[in-house]
C-alpha cells in the first residue's frame, strides 16, 4: 500500500523535471551595434581568422554555416536552419538561426558568430552565454548590401543533452523505486 502513494508524486516530479528541461531556451537577439568586432574583408573568414580576431588559443572549427540562397555546411548542418528575411527578400538584412527539433545542440565553451556581406564589414560576436537555441539577427546592412551568410565557429565539448540526462534520472529513480518495493 505504501508503494502506491509515492507513484503519483514520482510521476508529478518526472513531469516537472521534463518541463523544466524544455523551458531553458532563451532567444539571443543580436544587431550590428552588439558586435564584439567588425572586419573589413571581402573574403569569408575561416576558423583560424576568427580565433586570431578573438585572440583565443583554442583550435576552432566550423560548426554551422548557412549561405543565403544556398546550402548549409559544418558539423551541425542538419541540426540548425536559418531563415533569412527583410524588406527585400533578394537582399535580406535579418535572419533567424534555429535548432531543428531532435537536432544536436551546439554546446561549446567558446562559440563565435560571423555575419557576412560580400562588400561590407563582417560582424563578429562572442556567443559565450548562448544556450544553443535560437539567434535573431536584425538590422544588418540596411543601407547597402545584405547578409550573404552566417557562420558559427567554436571549440566543442561533448555534453549530454538535458533530455538524455532527464531520462537517465527517471530510469535511476525507477530502479530505486523497484528495489524499495522489493524490500517493503
């Protein structure tokens, strides 16, 4: 009889745990005035270029890149998508980078975003506090030019996703409950 009393409490705790894991996403909003630095170069920046601009000793890799009107690249290309927008869809000055449901999350101790146009300055952002979810980019190149691509570079670490940790925790609680039921 005692076992049946704690089952509803256990289920309620499990629901609250899973809800809290999903409620952590924060939308990161960036605009040109928030840039950590700008680069006047027409060539697309590579990982080594970004590392030198931010004076990091880490070896960076291309995690995700989305080309306007083209394809996505990088180790997380299938996990993220970018929607370009603006007053002129041929010359977008806004973009939203979003994680695809079920896609792996970019989690790194060092992440940097580059927003590029062919002939205008490139904007570089340190994404140190980013949670790997959505990024809104607004107001880029309003007078002349457009976003040609966005790229995220970083030094990745392998960290289990919150949902995976939640399931592991639920499994361990279930094993503990089963053992307690056998003892009682």
